[in-house]
C-alpha cells in the first residue's frame, strides 16, 4: 500500500445527494464510526439509504468488520444544516456540470472554511467545477466505485486551484474510510478508471449493435475469463506474467505489432437508436431479469465479500485493505 | 450454464506447440484424465511443461480437484507421431498466420480424418486459417485464457467451412476439460474477448505515453476497483445494478450521452517507440520486479483458486464450473 499521511479521521461528514452513490458513502462512513449529516431533497432518500445501509451492514458483518459503534446518521432539512459542522463534504449529485457548480456554491455559503469539499463525479474536471468557487483550493474529486461500501478504490484528483494540503487531507480521510485512494496526478477528462471503462463500454456496444454478441455473452467472456485475472492483478501485471521469463519488455515487443491490426471500432460511437437501447434492455432482461436488482445487489456483495476474504487470506490486493482495517480494530 | 451436448471426452489429445499456452492445455487435459501427446521442437519444452504442470497440479489440489488418475504425457518426436491417434489436436504455435497455416497442413497430413483440429489463436480468422486445408470443416478456434488450467473461458469460433458438428464437438470436449466454452457466432477479428482487451490495452498505453499514470497506478485502479466487479458479474450486469430499479434501460438512457464526450484517444495507437517500450518495462519492473515471474504465477494461481472457491460457495459464475467438476467426481 502507498504510504498516506495519517491525520485524524473527520469527526463529521456531510453527504450531499443520496442516490446509490451518496447513500453508500454514508454507509461507509457510518460503519467507520463517523457521524454523517445527509441532505437530499428527494422523498425517496430515506428508503434508498435504508436499503443501502442494510446491504452495507450485512456485507461488513460478513467481512468480520462490524464496528464497535456506528456513527450517527442525521437527515438534514437543508443543505446548509448538513454542511455547517462538517470536516468533509462529499457531493454526490447528478452528473451535470451546472448542477454540481450550483451545489458547490451552496456548500461554500455554509461550510466551515477548513472543510474539505469532495465531488464524486466520475469524469468532470475539477478545474471546471472550481472555477467560480470562492475557496477553490479546498475542492478535490473523490471518485468512488459502486458499491462504494465495498470497493476500495477512490480516485483523488485536484484541479488547477486545489492545494496540495487538500489532496493530502483527502487521501488521509479516505484511508480512514477503509479505502485505497489513488492520487491521479494529471487532470484529464474521465480520470483513469472511466477512460478504461469507456473504452470497453464503447467496444461492447458495437458488439451488440453489430449483433456479434449478446450482453450475456459479453459478460460471460469477462467473468469466466479476464475478469478473474483483473480482480487480483491488473492489466500490466497479468501481461508481465504472460511474457514469461522475458517479462514485460518481451511481452510488449511481441504484442506491439497487433496494435495496428484493424481490430476495433473505437472512435466512432454507435448511434444510441431506440432499437439499440431496446435490444440491450431486452438482452439484459433475458440475462438477469429473473433476479430483482435488490437480489443482484445481494449476490454481488456476497461475491465481493468472499473474494476479498480470499484475497486477504493470501495477503494480496483488495484483501490487504481489509487486513489493515482488521488489524486496526 | 449453457447446455452443451455431452459426447464422450477425447481419448487422446495432441498439443502442437508448448509455450505457456500449449503447456497449460496439456496440464488441463492430463488433470482431467486424458492422455496427451505433445510436440514442440524447442529444447526448452520439457522444462516449461514441468513448471506449468507443477503449478497446475498444485492449483487443482487446492481446488480439491485432484484427479483419481492423471492421463499419460508423451513427448512426441515428430508432429506426425503426436497427432496420429488424437481425437482432438490443439494447435498453440506462435501468433503468425503463415506459421499456423503451415502447421495445420502438417497436422492434416497425419491426423485421422475424424480428428477435431482446434487453434488457440487469440484473433486470427478461422476462415483464413482453413482456406488451404483439405478438410477445413474440422477446424475450429478454441481460444483460451492464461492460465489455461484455471480460467474457465474458451472462445469457440468456426470459419466459413467449419461444420456445425465440429462446433458441437469442440463445445463438448471443452466442457470435458472443465471449461465454460462460449460459441462466438459471428467470425470477427479478435473475437469477443480480445476486442475488449485491445480497447483497454490501447487506452492504457496512451495513459502511460502521455505520462498520466504508471503501470502500477493503472493496475491499482483495476484490481482495487472495477476488476473486482468483473470477476463475478460482467459489464452489463454490473451496470444493470447501477441503474437501480430502472435497470438497464434507465442506466443506458442516462449514460448514453457521455459516450460522445471526447474522453478517449482510441483509434490512434501510440507509436511503440523505444522510449515508450522502455518506460513501460521500467515501470513494470518497479511495480512487480521484486517478484520473479514464477512467484507471480504462484500468487496469481493462489488468488484465482481461492476466489473461485469463494464463488463456488455462493454458487455463482466461475464457481459453478468448479462445482460441476466436483459433483461429477
């Protein structure tokens, strides 16, 4: 694990926007013993939070990480009330630049000046988000992965005006949340993860559009194939092994030429016609429709928990994050 | 699991070409009790096979799948000797069309007419491979994933002249090998898996070329992030859950627009300059150089075994393949 300066955990965390991502942030912090103030104007919020928190508690129990005492959860009536005493404010509003900028200005109006403001955006540039902020130095991106209460990765990205102190603080806070923060050093659209995800997503859409494969077939190739490799080693480490004793250099010299083969249709995006949307929806229904989304969540979480326990046994990858949490308690 | 017609397992399997892939095919068949004739002119072959077979035996023992009796392994002195009595001939030569075509013609010269001939190519088109064969109807692609003795997926692809009987036979044989074969119905360059892998690989190379991320950082984003999701659900099923109660249709309508954002540099390939090759090699060395490739293999295999056991416990994904093997014995 990278060494991250260990400051204090945030005493109080504010979550602004409680869809699937915001609610799961709340769950993670509560299970780490921090008090959470949550604000979302939607009437569905308490139900979403209850469900997500239920899933998270169950998952952490299976991990053997039930906290000695959970933090307290408060539904704030206004955004101002939610943020006023928070040390960390995690914005998880819809993925729209203007919406997020508006919310950030509202947050600034009521937050303590020392508060760290983090956005969960999966691809909007921090420099754009902060360009009208009064204290832009305290804005960072903290981009998590669904389900946030289980997946350890969070991408931390600063904008042109973000202070290095804010980056350090974010890294330290997220370690306290039981995560594996990665500082993305260069600010680019979509950061690192969504660059890679976008590439796969486009190619997968073409495979469906061209009627080469169904959603089920694509998923099967991943989960019975290279997905198993990537849960424990990434792309380069897997290929390093494939290079045999010659390692990465051998592999890359051998594999290099095929890069120019006309294998992919990556630049263009298939038109999202009604027909394509319907085809994907129908195929997904045939593939997974016999489970409700709630059931799929439970299956996913049980698998993630047990795979992470397996990795912990081997002191590797995501298992190390769990081990550190366990050692700490 | 898809239903695959269950014929008899092959009595004898010939492996032509015993690098990492061919040797691992041999190991898988031996552990399934089938006799293997192996041919590779390289003097390093016995050492590679010994090492790979050692890894495979250890992994299967940890899976609790040690066979009652292993098949016999014979190093053939000639290609002709290797293939003459084989029911399945698996070609695993270097990834070069002319080399493979030459080997296929050599195979045809000595094989029984009833033998199934499978190529391990990860992307060459079967129609091109078979275009000078005397009995092209018996050629299929059987594209496996490293480590072949553990990863269940194998893509089965037929060419213009492949008979449907050959496809069925290949599917049935690979189920006997303890795998999860997927019939890729449309013949395209790189099939399904390498389309997706190529997309990620190109994007990852750009991230390194542009000095946005190191190989370690990219791998971390994968293995602490979305790689964990993909080991048990694929792309679409994961996104279906992200869509909440609205499921896939909701997700895709919401996510659609960002497809046109200029996030990726996917068409162009970075020039594989000496500098880029060296940078990747150096970063990979810094990331994983403290382990030998042999050590990395053992770590990978231990993780794969334990993750698959975890999935078996939950009766899901790759774990189901293991469960079927266990139930059978």
